[in-house]
């Protein structure tokens, strides 16, 4: 009886706490989502009324649009490289910051701070760092005898520059890793120590399995974030003078391509179709991750 | 958070919210019975000039209240189109650049006004090429303020130091290239590198001029086919890319001096922009202009762009708009533009200022800009043109230009030809899909003179 009453109380609290998000979604997201689904089957330039054209937006994107597949590839490459690199960096720093040393709180704050900066602000800073002539990075390379590439203007180096830039914001996953690391019981390390396990063996067989739930969470959120990259790429292209997506589509991320279609050329139908394709891709990828996660995520 | 601090923060937040609500409920500016014209203006360097002119217009037309809204340049097109879509277009807006193609169905046809008041506005005093750029299919769609025309800029100091003769009107590509080679020198003994010429990257300004000078074109007359894969067009594109890759007289993208021609490290610049003249003079550059060097088939052909103002065809005050247009095209207004560093669209004002001996120290040959204007063409007034060139063709050209392999001439020609063919195929694909639909709407016919 008492247990049933407690469950009922929890249920009420659950609905109270999720109500703002649910109401916000119903009021501000659901309507536009349904509208965009309809618009994805129309030709709509904002000014004239939408005209129903069936699936032509989808077929145009997949078979004709010269920018669609390049933007898919840029986004996929970025996600495939930046997410693992970001996770490794975040986990590495979290392991260091988990050690009990003087000034631990200060170090944690320093490493977390960059992730609080808006991507637009940090984007502007990074464009100066990557400046071919006066940039800090190429100056440092010059001191060790290397002529750095024209990062922002180079078809080859612009995307790697954006990947390097993305590592700047690993503060969020780092904090989550830190929380996960603090949940690992000390008794397990003591037992492993008694068994003569080395530091690496302790990390491999104790730490890593026990933080797989947070690793999984960071992986899923990191992938979703990487597939939606927009602001940093927009600022990068605009500030460096090559234009959003440039040079030669080297930084044309999927979301940036979508934005250009919607707000530069007013192909709202095409942009809506792109948004739904992205939504379906993220849904499928997340479902796949959850399916795969059952095989490697440790659950008690 | 301490218990004492919490009520204070709450009180501050409440006051801030109340202030925002009061600000939102503030009644709109009262026009006192005057006709209100709204003008959406892109935030540019000419803001002080426009504000001064708006004030003068208000003094001369006390029955009209001109309400200006400045919008950051990058957001201007989105803002304008959203206002049109919401049924609240501004009466007046920026026009004349390539993006105006998107607004053709919403531009007020000014032809009856131009015809009615031709004598009053002294239409014959405005350069014909400028007026042509304001017309599409015979209709005047906007009123000009100033213009820019493609030219050959040269740094006299670099030419003098190298004892090189200045460019002349009879220069061809060969003379231009030979001079650029002689003027290019690497950095040495603390002196920065000098490049023979700049290259314009990221947009069509230079390569399209060269394609046309070589006898090629981007599209056929009806804009039903991209012709960038034809031999003449490829020849022009080859000259553009070989400036960097074979002759090495122009810096590769990202490798040139900051500030472009204003850096003083470029002996010449093709195309350029007359809006930069003031900057060149402010920094004390010793420079001048010449006609573009002639290509293999087209003599010195140039391109003109105008800065203009248009009106919405939904405006309730077309006569008031026209009064503003007459003001903005008037001789005193154009004189104010010249004083602010822009080129005059009126012959009489140009003769009293830019063309008068000693008016400008640099360029010494300002008359050349008007010679170029007379043989110039204006950009297409077509949304298809803009999107195809920017999003379909330009990335292929950027990629071809970035190809830094050490190729011999025939291999380079093969690579450039392949890039032009890929671009043309993708452009034709676009025309057959999105482009065709637009033309059926009647909103994408290319501009013709």
C-alpha cells in the first residue's frame, strides 16, 4: 500500500517536472514539424503559396542536387573524426582532473570554461588562430620550420581546421565523464591492486566497463551534435572570407546547406525535405546505437 | 545563494520584465498626419551619408516622414523577404545588386514615373549604361545612387620602382601578363613579396569577365543551357587559373597579402571595386586605373554594378516614393555621393567633380571609369543565375584553382576542361529541375540589354 502510494507520488512529480518540456514541445515544435513535413512535398519560396509537387524535393536532393552529397560527406567525415577525438580528449582530461591534486577545482573550471563560450564567439577567435599569415598556429609552426597551410582558404585543410576547433568544446562530456568516474567504487580498485593489476589493467578492466553508460550517453549526444553542426561552420566561412561552406564546399555541413537553401535561396520545400531526411538519419543512427549499446554498455 | 540575496534578484528581474513590457507597449512613433515611408537599409559604410540625405529629404518634404530601419548586411535579404512574406514589406528597399532578382515580382514599375518626369529629373544627364542596369525587360525597376565598374587598378609606386610603363588602353592579356611577370618578385632582405596581379576568388567577378573576353559565355541567350564547357569559355578560365598555377604572377587563395590591393604589395588588380577608392586614398596609396586588358576576342569588355533603391508594388504611397527617388537621383544628392567617395551617375556632376582637372589626386585617369562604363554590361537579373553561379559552378572553379599539382600546360588544360564540364553538367541539371520551374513562373528571365 505504502509502495503504491509512493509510486503514485513519483508519477505525479514525473509529470509535473516534464510538463514544461512537453508543453513547450506541443506549443512550439509539433506544429512547425507537421507544417515542415507538409512543405517538404511542396515547392514553396515564402512569397508565393506552396504548390504540391509530391516527392520531387526528395528525388532532386538525392539524384540531382550537386551540394547534397558533398554536404552529407563533410558532415559524416566530421562526425567520424571529431566525435571519437572529442571523447578521447574529454575522457583523458577527466581522468587527470579526477586525481586528487592541489587546485583541482581551478583546473576543472579552466577546462570547462571554453564550452560555455557561444560557438559564434569562439569561431571568430579560431579564425584568427588559423589565419594563414598572422595566425597563432602557423606562427608556431613557422618556429619549428614548417610552413603551415592556408587553413581557412584551403580545400584540403579547412575541414581539419574545423575538427581541431570542435575539440575546444569538450567541457560538457568531460564533466559527465568526471561524474561517471567518481561513481566507480574505490573498493574495486583496491581489489584490483591486491590482485597486482597495473594502472592500464585497472583502467581497461575496472574503469572503462563501469563508465560505459556515460560513454554511451556522450557518444549518442556527440553524434547528434556533430550531425547538426551549423554555427561554427557558418562563422568560420563568413569570417574567413571564403563564404559559408567554402572553399569549394569543403566545410559545407548538412545543416549549413539546409540553411542556405532555406534562407539564401528560399527553397523552403527543399529545406524542409532536408530537415526530415536529417531527422530520419539521426533517428536511425540513434536506434542503431541503442541496439549496439546493448552489447557493450555495462548495466548492473 | 543567501536568503537575503534571493528577494533582491527576484525584484531586479521583475523590474526588468516590467520595463520590457512597457517598452513593447509603447505606442509607435506618431507621424503627425504625415505620409510615412518605411525604408529598409543595409548597414554599410554609407550610413552617415544616407542619414544626412534622409534629413535633407525630410526638410524639403515636410509632409513625408521617412522611417529608416538599418539591418546588418548579412541578414538583410532574409529580413526583407520575411517582411514581404508576412505582408508588411517596406515601402523602399535596397536594390540594384544581383539579389534584386528575387524581388522582381514585388518591385514597383517606375517606368510611368520616369517617362512622366523625364525632363524634371533630366534623364539625359544620367549615363545610359546606368539607366540600362536599372531596367529589366524595358521596365525601370529601381533608381540608381552610384555605380562600380570593372577596371584594371595599378600601383604606380611599384611600376615606377621597376621602371615599368603604365598600362594603357591598348593592352591585351599578353601585355598584362608580361608586365605581371616582370613585376612579381619574392620577399627578400626584409622587403615583402610583390605580386604582379591579384586574383579574385570566391565569386565570378574576374573569371566571368575573362571567359567573356575570350569569346565565351556562361549561358546561352535563353538561359536554357550552360556554355562553360565550350572552348572559348575554357580558354578564359584557363587564363584565370594559369595566372596562379603556371605563371605564378598571382597568389594562390589564402596566400596573398591581407588587404588586397590596399596592401601595396600588388602591382595590379583586375576588376576591383570603385567603392574602395576612398580607402586607397586614405592610406596614401599611389595608384591609378586603366581599361581592362583586351582578351582574344572581346575588347576591354567590362561589367557594371549599381547601388540603387527600389519600391514595393504594395506601397500605399507610390507618389511619395517617387518624390524620394527624384530626390535621391537629384544633382545635389549625387554630388553628396561623390563627396563621400562614390562615382557619379550624372554626367553634369561627374564633369564638375571627378572629370574636372585636379579634383582627384588619385586616380589621375578617373575618366577611364566612364570609358569602361560605356562598354560595360550589367549582371543578370535572374535568381537562377545567382544560385547556379554561386552554388553550382563556383565550387568547381575553386577546386580547379586549388589544384596545386605541378602540371604541364596540356595536363592543366585537361584538368580545367574537366572542371568546366562538370560545372556545366551540374548547371544544366539545375536548369532542368529547379531553374525551369522558376522560369515558368516568369520570374527568372535573364537580363538583356
